């Protein structure tokens, strides 16, 4: 009788384990499906105030306005990107994309710049440029030491709120800076990171008289001055407005979902990132 009782308890334990595993799988699939449905519903809303978009999917053309196409120098097309292909930049080879100025893009006092970038060594760079423009003092996203900062020239000098204080692990990450004329804010992987208060409304100018460079530092006109980036860059966007945090999160979900669908991220990391942003 005692033996039979032990057998029953053991069977119940095994069945309970199977149910837990099964439910865990269902939960994972539900989370993934929910994110897929959610991200697919965002495509139209995310295009509000979009000025230019470089998908870098086999070319360096502006896929949104068509008026700000770029020219690549020593860049390599790769797979395992946010969507389709993207480009690998190598500082040793002086890699960059030069996007010539376009007079159709007028000065503004509001701007949002977003970019996906992947690197093996975030903490090992010194003043490399993921994206850079020298217009009106200029702006750039710069890996520097143990942080990555958005440098924007406002209120008489460059302001540089950081995206993070501890370098993340290698892989794809989403960088956004947004300036509303007074507050310059940075967001990392869909989460608010830092800000600078200019104290009053100041204009910022972009891509009107000077070139924008992806993967290198911009000088005056169409001159590249160095500080090359090593890593992958994808999905560069410029908005003619200060984009709210809700849209930034939505764009991050969309890119994350695309990464997972294209096997650019494991299920474990995908679910971990979804849970992380959902909790903040």
C-alpha cells in the first residue's frame, strides 16, 4: 500500500512538471504572438513626422522621401539584421555612408534621430560616430569609453546626455535622441535614459547645408573628418519633431519582433527584452 502511494505521488509530480512545461510554452508563444500582432499594427502610426529613412537593405537610398540618398565607402552588406540586410562598418577601412545635403529639408527646432547598431565592444571606442551631422553646430551619437552619448549643439555648446553608464553586451541595440526645442532626451532600447534642459527654446539645424554621415564624423559640407565606427548599423530615421516615448517603445517592439522573426535574437533574449521594457 505504501509503495502504491509513492507511485501515485511520483506520477502526480511528473504530470505536474509536464503541465508546467506545457503552460510555459503556451505563455511564451502567447507573448511572442501578442508582440507580433502589436508590432504589425504600428507601422502607419510610426511614420508621423518622418523626414527620411535609410533601411540600408541592399542600398543606401532614402526609402521614405527618396530625396536624401547616400553613397557608401568600404561598407559591407550583411544578413542577421533588423530587417533584410544592413551594413557592416570597419574603422580600419574608413567605412561610412555620406548623405549629401538637401535644401528641401528646412531648419527646425525639433528633431528625433533613431538608429539600430550592433557592436562587439561598446566600451572600447573613443569618440567613434554612429551617426553625425555638422549642421548648425551639429549632432551625433557617439560611443565613448563606458557610455554612449548623444552630442547635440544647443545653448552655445555641445550637450551630451548618455544612453547608458555601463556598456551593454554585444548585439543589436536601439538608440534614440529627441529634442523638443528645450529638452534633449536619450532613450536606450525603448526606455528613457537621460536628458539635458537647455533652459529655453533653441533651434537645431540638420541636413540642410552639410552632409550627414553614418559610421563616421561629419565635417563642414560633405567632408568626413574621421572617428569611424566598427560594427553594424541598420534602420536610421530622422523625424521633424520630438517623438514621444510611446512611439519610441513601439518602434523598439517592431525592431525586436523583426529581429526574432529573422533569427537575429534567441527566444530567451527576445522574451527577456519584452519583459524588461514591459516592466518600465
